[in-house]
C-alpha cells in the first residue's frame, strides 16, 4: 500500500507541476493528496494487521 501510494504520489506531483490550467491543477492535486493519504502510518498498519493477524505468531 505504501509503495503504491508513493509511486502514485510521485506521478501525481509531476502532473501537478505540469498542469496547464487551474482545473487540471485541482484534479491532479486531488490525485496526489489521495496518494499521500495512502502513505500514512495508519493505513499501512491496518494493512499489515490484516495480512498478518496476531494469532498467526502465537505459539
């Protein structure tokens, strides 16, 4: 999730930098902002706990 968010964010920020007008700027900034949210700690922690439940490591 974090890797995908980072790659999407990099592409989104490149699009923001090359936006020819204000509506395109807002749309691309929304894409970049959504990708930034995917790189936060909480979504990553949620994904990890779903992929590796706590009882998986129990003896």
